[in-house]
C-alpha cells in the first residue's frame, strides 16, 4: 500500500472477545532503559510500543497503518505464529510504529495513545479487525467513517468527547510526524507494512510468513 499520493499534503494532517487478538497476551511496554537506545541501523525510543524481551538478539520493527488492509491481514492471520515462535521464545524484540497513509491513521494512533499502555495493541487490533465498519479507504460504502471510527473507541470505555480530545492532541501530531519522517529518511519507507530486521528494511507490502521467518532466522544465525 503506497503513501506517494499523500507526499504533498501538510505533514501534520497526514501523520497521523479482543483478549485473544493480534497482539494480545504479550503486553505492551516502552523501549527499555528510559531513553533512546541506538543500535546500528535503528534507534529505539521510550515512546515505542513493544512486545517481548528487549534483550532478544534480533529486533523486528513493523511500520503499519490502521487503514492498511495488508496490515490487517497480517495481524489476523500471520502475527499469531510470529508471536508464538519468535517473540514468546525470546528470539526477537518486536516494535510497532504507525506510519500513516491517510489522516485517519493518525487519528487512530492518537486515540490508542490515550489508552493505558497495555491496551495499545488491543486497540489497534480492534480497528484492524473492524475495518469494514469504519475504513472508507478500503470500504467506500461507509458514509460516516469518522463517526464509525469514534464508535470503536467506545469499546475501550472512551466517550466520543474523550476520543475527539485525543485526536486534537498536537503534541501527538509532532511525535507521529517525527516517527514517519525518520522512517522515510532512514529507510526510504513509502508504504505499509514494512518490516525492519535489525536495522535492515525489507520490501514494503505483503510478506508471507515463511519468507519473514527465513529473514529472521538468517538474522538470528548471525548472532550465534
């Protein structure tokens, strides 16, 4: 999924049963150490949303977007195996970063950041699983995408007023802008999902699990 059509839009505007879902049972934490962690090819920051052991030999960063249907497919169909075989076993440290393709991606990210940190992944998963209800980019028949998006926040106890306040957070706009600008500058990233394995970006778009596993195994082999 490409972001090229949005290059000319003002950056601030552009950047922007659930217990067993995509990222559940793994928790959420900020990058370890309380400050930026610099490694060859990537930098982890305290505001990163992460899963697994920060001392794992390999770090996998996923850049995704709530309106990305390929991201949603990966979340529902392939991430559970990745979590089971690589994250839960301590082989990789997983980092998720939102890379907005459309203004609503930034809105979802800002709502997710208003929730307790351990609810972040569950909220993003909810929005992916419910794309047909709110994501007009993928489902053009939706007449009130913003209103339908706000309804998703209510599942996590937010009122409509609270959700709107989260979306209006300019400080979060600046943080999202910084994350996206760094991805573009460091990795020439233009689409989602994009996986970065120990600082090495892979091709954007759908990556079959078996192919991603081979890439991770090769990275792990270098650490032995």
